[in-house]
């Protein structure tokens, strides 16, 4: 399996987002594009933080002075948590901008059910 550069992966991810938003009008896309850029950037930052968390873990030891020491949530864990919340917020915003699909052609079986009641 070939390894792609981060630049190539980012470009592919941007293309995936653009494909998902291809049906929104140009004015809305001009506003949404920056949010898409932020979301893609945050995805890659989250991946990097995840790798760091795999190495350092969620807990780290600390020492303040000679007698004060213990454990606390790791810096990577705090950064990951904050970045993930921000990413989820960006995705919610993007999803709210997507055009609604028309489900008129989907048969939910209601008419067939009503037909059985008339017999």
C-alpha cells in the first residue's frame, strides 16, 4: 500500500468535502469553504494528537518543588479533548449547511398499510 504525503492526504480530504457540498449554492459555499479548511486541518491535528496520546498516555506525573508531586491529566489529553470538541462543533455547523435530501420517492409503506384497513 503506497504511503502518501500529508499534503496529498489533505488535498484528497478537501476534495471529499467539496464533493459532499457540491450541491450547495455558490454564495453559501464561499462562506462554508473556510469552515471546511478548518475541519480538515483539525482532522490532521487530531490524528497527530492521537499518536502522541498513544505514546504518552492520558496521565502524566508532575513535581512542583521538592515535596509536591503526583499525577494529572496529560497535556496531550487536554489538547485532544479541546480539539475534538472544536472539531465536532465544526462538523455540526457544516452538516447544518448541507442541502436537505428530498425523500418524496422513498416508500415508507404507509399507503400500503392504509390500503389494508379498507378491506
